C-alpha cells in the first residue's frame, strides 16, 4: 500500500494503542501516506448512544495529536488529519459548523447506523428479517445523500450492511449504490478489517456488482490497533478481489478540504 487513509485512535472507545505506534507500523510497511480518520464526534442531543465515537470535548486533543505527529514525521511519511463520518441529515450541518475552525483535510463516509437515539442498532449485525429490505434501502439512501454533499473522499466498507434476505433485493439496492458512486465519482473502499477479522465483508456479491460499473476502489485497513495498519495477508486477499472482479484500483487519492474551508 502506498496510502492508508483509514486509521482510528483510542478515543473512539473501541480502538487501542498509541498514535505513534500506528505511524511506526505504517513506516515499517512502506506506507508513504497515512491518514488518521477516527470516528467523528457529533453534536447529538443528550441521551444519544455515543459509545463508539470520541466526545466533542476530545476533538481538540485529537487534532493537536495528529498535527504534532505530522510535523515530527515530516520527511518520513505524510500524515493527514481526517475523520470517518456518518451522514445524519438532521445533525450533519451542525457538525460541519463545529469543524470549521479546524484544519480537517478530508472526511470519509462510513455509515454504521441509520437513526440517532438512545439505542442505535449496528447495521453490521443481523436485522429483523421482516425489516431487512427497508433498512437496506434506508442505508443506501443515507450513503447516496451523504455522497451528494461532495464532502467525502470515499465511501468506507460499502458492503457493511449484514443482509441475509432475497438476493434480488440486495442486488437491486447495491446496483443503486454503485450507480451513485459512478455518477458522483466517489471511490469505494475494500475494507481490510473485514478480511483480517473474518467478517461478512468484503462481500463478493457486492464486488461482483461493483465490477460492472465504472467506479474506482481504494484499500483501507480500518486500523483499530497499531498492528492493523499494515496487514500484508489481508492486502493480498483484497488484491485478489480487485483482480477477480476487474476493479479499478487507486493507490492514492488527492485530498480536498471540506467545502466550508474553501469559502
């Protein structure tokens, strides 16, 4: 890998290790461009389940830590400040307003939940069979709406939704998602965490569909531990998907600031 834009920190409450160890692992693996993209804080109402992301009061420390490493390792590896963000239309504008003063270089879209509230079911776990189709449609709707903002570098783990229903339903929704990525020129991520943790994604059924569209893909390790920043065995398996489905692989992406930062 030349570039790895998907790395987390301990602040999300389900990752571990010091940020410096992530950087050292990237250098050891020959990675030349590294982005920290921890789960964004979100200005949710009181009582919302936020256990899988940093708090609003932790963001300043996150920014300062990444910028310090960026300066310290200059000349050895290019480090960038990013965020993994979910698109919740009722709260997304307030998040972007909060981020305005900070030098966030990129956002990646990673939709893990569909609703905001005291209980937020994780879509990578099985859904009630009678609601699977409707929830999958809602997932695709949110991903498309998020991509249409123009704020996102790429779509993380597009195949994260755990679906066990009729294949025709899955294929119809994934074609809709792939068509939107093609139209909007948003790359799709082959998620290496899913490979090295033996999850239900990357889903070959999705990537077979993706191969029929003129869209690009990028590899992302989704590292939650330093050793996950560079996993050669997972990278090799991801490359097998690229070759099998004739996917258009990008090794590096041009970073663009959020629209607000350019106005």
